[in-house]
C-alpha cells in the first residue's frame, strides 16, 4: 500500500514497538505529568513497571543518554525520534538508581536489554516509577501509533507505529 505524502508516493513504513519494561501498559493520558499526558512531547505510552530490566522500545541508533541516566533517546531509520523516560522527575534522583548499558551512537535492536533501574529505590524516595515512551516528532511525521494495553513482559512486542 502506498500513502501520498507531500506530493510524493511513499511506501508505508510500519515498525514494531517493544515493551521497555515488564509491567502494565497504560495510555499516556493516565500519566501523572501534564506535559507528557497532554502529549506535548509527542504521542506515546507508559508502563507501570514490575521489574528492573530496561529494553529498547524500537530499533535504531542511540542519540542521547542523559547525564543523570534517567532518559535515553533513540532515532529510528525512518526518522522517528523516541524518548525513553525512566520514571517521572527522576532527573533529580541521586546517582546509582540507573545503570545504562548503551552509549551515544550505538545501534540497538527493539527488545534488546539496554539498562536497569532500581525502581524500589525510586519509589522509596517518593518518585513516580512510571516508564514513558514518547515519539517526539510523531505529529510532524504524521505517525500513527497502535499499542496493546495491559500486562506485558519486558522486551516483548506491544504494538506498531506507521508513517
């Protein structure tokens, strides 16, 4: 199937999305952060984690590892930019809560283990441990997201995004 976009015929691009952590997949609108819930950082989804292992939600190149290690940015080959945020307001967490296994410029596969987070410590310090995935430029690229909500194992397929 071909989609007409900006006067050019472009073949539809369909990419698989993987759960970045084991837990309960919930709608972004339920996230307790108004910037994320109102999709100001793009469309996406959230997971209430039940495990500490973190997996790449998509295949692509690591473009960002925050100095506080609470966020990882990935650029997909189709140009979509993905932000994986480990907890809410966790940029204020002291070091030691996150262990990132990837570096900027590294290629990753969707479902590949890329980090670990100490969600018990995050909760104990009064932070929200919700893991959020946003597709930063989804509106600009007219991307359509389809996610399966409910319980999920980390690293397993949970949906698709189409350009």
